């Protein structure tokens, strides 16, 4: 997934990739296994890749993991999720996570969607 962006969203992606690169150098076997496992989890199956990204976005919001929120907003968009589908997934997540989920949704998710969709145009 190519995530070259500008601003704070781009910086967050850069920081994550840089940190993962450092971790991979120090713990190559663990990083390889982790990456292989997550790639397998996100392959098309009974659920589409888009559905899996929407689920992952919801979990990221609920757990307040800002790096994963950004990553899975991008994943949702890359898999063809519409703004309405992303917002509906946020609504379901907010039903469980309340204000903490909503605060991330109206700030970080909106910023990431704006940045990632402007790159694709």
C-alpha cells in the first residue's frame, strides 16, 4: 500500500514505516511472521477485503490506535469503500465506544479521508 502523503497524516505513516523498519532489523523473524499473519488475515475470503478493512477501522477506533486508524482509513479507500460506508462503520463503532470513538472519527478519520482521497484525484 503506497501511502505517500503530506502533513500530519503523512508524517504518521512515515513514522510508523520507519519504526517498523527498525523493529524488522532487530527482530526479523518476528516481523516476518507478524507481516505474514496479517497479510493472510486481510486476504479475500468469506468477507471481502473491503469488509475486513472496515472491521479493522472500527477496531482501531475503539482501541484508540491512531496509526492503525490512519492505515485502515487508507485501506478502506483503497478497497473501494465509500465515505458513506466508512461513516456507517464509524457509527456502529461509536455505539460501542461512545465519545472516544466519535472524537477520533470527527478529527483524525476526516483528516485522513480528505488527504487520501485528494491524493487519488
